C-alpha cells in the first residue's frame, strides 16, 4: 500500500458516509438548511457562489488562512499583512511562527495543532522520500494530485494557485493542509455548535420579521413597547424550526463512543517501522502537552476572550475528549 495512502487513510474515516447523509437530509432541496436558515431556498446557492469566489486550496492552510482573513477585510496585500499577523524565524514559537495577537483563541491554539501536525508529516514524508526528485518521479503520487485538481475541482483546475508536487516541502504542505482541514479546522467550527447555538435565541438561524424601530408605524411600535416578547418571538424561528435546528446541532456536536482523536492511535502498519513509530510517539506526546498549554491559557485573566466573568474557556482545539456534547476534542476525521 502506498505510504501517502496509509498516512491519509485514517483522516477519511466515515467521510463518504457523512457526506451522503448531508446530501440526503441537510443540504438537499427543501432540506433542513433550506427550511430553517434565513436565505431559505437560496441557502445552498449562496454557499456555492461563495465557494466559487473565495475558495482556494492554498488558503486552507492555517497560517495563510489567518493572513487572508485580515487581507480580505482591509484590502491589503499578502506581503503587507504578513508581518502584522505572524512573526517568523526568531520568535521561538512552533515552526518559527507566532501570532502577533495574543488573545485570538482559534488562531493561537490552531497554530499549535498546525505546527506539530506539520512536524509529524515532515518526519513521515522525509522517511519515505529522500529528496524532491523522488517526489516528482512517483507516478501514483502525481496521478493522485492531478485527480484532486482536475476531477475533484474541475471548475478550478486551471487556476494558477494550485501547488505543484515538485519538491518534498510542497508535498508536506499539501498533506498538512488536508489533515488540518479534516481535524483541527473542522473541530473548531463544528463541536461548539450546540453549546453556542443550542439555546436558539443566542444564535437564531432565521429572522422571520424585522425588529420594530421608532421609524415604523405608530401601531407596530406601540405594540412592541407594550409586549416586546411577542415581537421577539415573531422574529425568532418557529417552534418547529428551532426544535429541528437544536436537534441537528446536538447530533453534529456529539463525539461518538468510538471517536478516534488526532494522534491518539498509530495505524497497525506503522508499528513495524521504528522510525515512523518514534515520529508518531513524538506527535502524540506534543498533543498531550497541548492539553496542558490550553488549560493554562484558559486560566490567564489577561486573555479576555477565553477567561473571565461570563466567558466560557476556549476548549474546541483541546486534542482529546470524552463521548458526548463536550465542546472539545479534535477527531482524526470528519466522522459525525
């Protein structure tokens, strides 16, 4: 079996199944999203348009993603914004990279996961590929990447930003990006959904009416002043919409009993290779260290986005978890 297949295989556990279920019940025509979200029947069409305009594979890498978040908002170039977001080389951070902003939980915690994942992937790739020429010359590897680009994203296959697998570092970057998307990035955007949105007034998915203002007719505004809760309930989702979304968020935010977490268990085939096992054990050990680092950050009163009165600790990128709706844990794959 090809070594890159072995590396990526655990990161696609149950992915086909969850995609099929989503197409069947979640993003299908007249499905849950189109029934319960503000754009209604246009919801998926809007998402498709956003993908067309914004999605790039290279932007899925966390450091690039963070830079682009600011660049898009301020219309600055990549070169202009980089020094304001990430300090490099002499900062002493993981991979020579540290976030300039100290109180950005997703970014700060995510860079820890990204960096040690990239170290693990680098060790793995360097073990099987002695130099860049060995990457270029592997027909199966080049055919796989060609299929990702030309079939998986046929609508974007001619865009110039696709990385070429012409040296070891580019292969490491591609693999790290894929693993990050299905592990850390998905954990950060998925497993906090019920804790945050399960109480639907905190994040209603649809507004059925406008909240009255002083500019509205005297009758509407007078009714609002007399019974504001009625106006609020008329704006919120219906009971059916709210209950359906709450149930879906509960399912999406739940870790199963047999959940497999990033770096928790080595693939059986790796156990016969002492070099790979040593690299994996380092990866596992650093993930355990991250648990303690994040606990410390969550008790730091200077970090007001994760500590203080009324602020929940940011635990979405803590690597390990127990079953249930816990609000933490980074699974190896998108396996809801």
